[in-house]
C-alpha cells in the first residue's frame, strides 16, 4: 500500500470469495462453439463493473430453452474498456458488437459443462437458489451471486 491506496490483493484478502453469473445469448454470440475451443475469453461487463475483480469466480450461463450454467471460471484481469479480442470478434453474430469498446474482463475457464450443464429448471427446484438473481430477472449480462447461493452452487457443481 502506498499513499493510503488499497491494492486488489489487499481488497481480496478482506472479503469472502465472490461469484458472478455472466450470461451469454446464443442468438448474439456463438458461446457453445467458443466454450469447445477457447480456454479464456473477454467478457462484457454491463453491470457490476466496479465490483468485479481479479480472482472472482464466474459461472457462465447460456440463455434460451435450455438455459443454465455451462462453464465455471475465474476472472483474470481487472475491468478494462476495450473491444473484444480478434478471436472473440469471430464468435459474434454481428461483428460490430465485438468491435465496440466497453468494459470487459478476461475469464479463464476451469470447467466446461456442455455435456452436463446445471439447467435452470433444476436450479428452480433448490430452495437455496430460488432467489438467484438470474432466475428472478434474467435480463442483463452480469449477475451477483450471494455467499449462500455460491455455497449451494458449489455443492451441485462438485467444487
């Protein structure tokens, strides 16, 4: 610490493990194809960009008829306003969306669950997850996960 500032590492040591759900819309981004190939990707931050930081856990949610958690990862970078990577732009249905400079972080995928996702309908059966923000109001890109919800999700994910 210098001049009274707090580093990310110092902030992290004072907090419990934090988790977020990042939602992808397959009508806008070829998320299933990217999860099959990429080990890390830039993710848009449209909400909570001031709170998401290096080391936070991320659950990748794919929207649609079989909505649910399809990957687990970790935030590798602090948010930066930038376009998507050249590889990432290729996955956008409308390439202009990837070329826009917006707040983004890099997420490294630890587990990809394309063959066995935790589906929305299953999560709705767990009373510890009924209040999960993405289940209550699925509009948006980034959703906070409470500590108790994260504990329940870790159990289901075998983490």
